[in-house]
C-alpha cells in the first residue's frame, strides 16, 4: 500500500507515517517544515518520501500534485490542521481565524479535489480525514476551529454520498483530548505553561493511538467503510450546558 499523509512532520501525521512505513508500506509525507521531513527520511529510509508543502499555497499544492503518481496512491490521509487561540469570538484575532479556515477547510478540500478524479477513474482509493470532537461539541473559545472541524465532518459524509456506486472509501476520525503533540503549543503560540496545563493530571489519548486507528481503518477489507469514528480518553466526556446566572434579587 502507498499512502499520502499531510501534516506528516508532527503529531498524528508523524506517528501515522512511522506506523505505515514500519509495517512495510510506502509513505509520501507532506508538511511545511522540510527539516522535520528530512529527519523522518533519515529515520524511515526508502519507505518514506518527503514532500515540502504548505496547504495554504494553492499553486504550490497543485504543482506538487502534478509530480505525484496519483494512480499509485491507495489512501490520502488528510491530517494537516491547526488551532490558533482560545479567545472568545468577539476578542479573537481574525488572522488566526483565516489561517485555520485556509488550512483545516480549504487546504483539505483542495487536496481532496486534486486526488478524487484519479481515485474515481481507477474505482479505488481511500480518503481518511482527521476531524475533531470540536466539530461535534461546541466549547467556549472553540469558535472557528470547531467550525472548520464541523466542515471536515460534513464534507466527509457528503463525499460518501457523492461517491455512492464507486469503490472509493471515505472515513472520518474525530479525536478528543490528545497529548504529546504540538497542538496546544501552536494554539497558545508557544506558551508552554498554558499548553502543559491542558493535559495536567489526565491520561490522554496519544498520537500512536490515533495512528493505530487510522491504520486499522485503512487495512479493513475493501467492502467495509468506516464512516466516522469518535475517540476520547476515558477521562474526558461531554461538556455540560453552560448556564449564566444573574445576581439574586431581594424579594420584599
């Protein structure tokens, strides 16, 4: 099997690239940071092909895809994404919103659109999109990040509808609280103290857990499609509904 993974330089993408390569599969790993990709190339050897790519640069993405033999790709794993800030909507930085929309929604959609025609023409292939429980359960400060992941969810399900009658599969993986990644460091713009507090005293999901889930989905018999799978650590559950109370009034 040959897979193309976006966001392969860290977190879920890094562990997924390692897992596929170590189990005998060919991996094309795309990411912005060429140095991280070269480190992974040195680690994984011939099983790994680095591809420097910024999903926000549409011309560069299109050019890169022209050089890829899409007929040889068995699975596209749309993993690249980020969260920026945890401010309430009226206090948020619009540049952060734009970066999340361009990467999490537009970038994912564009890469998918480039790969789909070949998948359909060959009547084979698997698109595995990485969403988030933030696309299902709203929380304060999640605003645009949650909205982009809700897009990933609906896009994935609607792709399934469009691809009915073909053998092309589409799956969605929605992780909950996952540590040992750069996610919170990025969200809090390098504030390590804030990032660490998110995972303090919690037995969280790890990138290896998500990589194993992706691998399991990809290895299922070709007549099985996992539409969506949601994962949380046992320590996490659904947030309670927020109730705002006013100061009590004295009754005469």
